């Protein structure tokens, strides 16, 4: 899969910088360009690339096992169950999390009926 094929991103944002670092590391923008990439609502629910459509861990539910909520939100997007926060034509979702002081990373790509 290429970054341009992903419709929804669910990123573990335990710290504000994580979202930018992950966008760069996963190839959605060049290294050092993450700040510019997110300007102007580009990664908002109605932006060019929908990121953390549930509001993200820092505003939604960071304490605890937030990584599971990333997977749940991605599946809900693919099932078209997100009502007002639904991303139109969400067929591929990328879920990415980290742990161990940014030393362990995990990425999953999920598809909806159109991708099977």
C-alpha cells in the first residue's frame, strides 16, 4: 500500500509531536515537513487526510489502553458507522501505535468491503 491509498489514519498520539513524527515516518510527508503538512485543517475529519477521527488520545481517551480504541475507530469508519465524523469513501484505514518511549512501533492496515 502507498500512503496516497489510505483514507483514514488512526495514530497513537500520547504526545502532540507523535502525530507529526508518525506522518513523516509512515511516508505521508517528507521528514521535517510534518508541521507544514498538518496546517490549515489538512488532517481534520473533512480535510485531505482524516487523522484521529475520534478526536485523538489527548482529547478523547488517552489514559489506559488507547491503542484498542484506535482499532475500534478504524473499523467503525470502514463499516460506515461514524455518523457526523464519518469519512466519505473510507475503504482503507491505517492504525499505528508506539510504546517503550517511542522504541516499539506497530502498524496495521485494515480494509472495508471495497478492498476485499
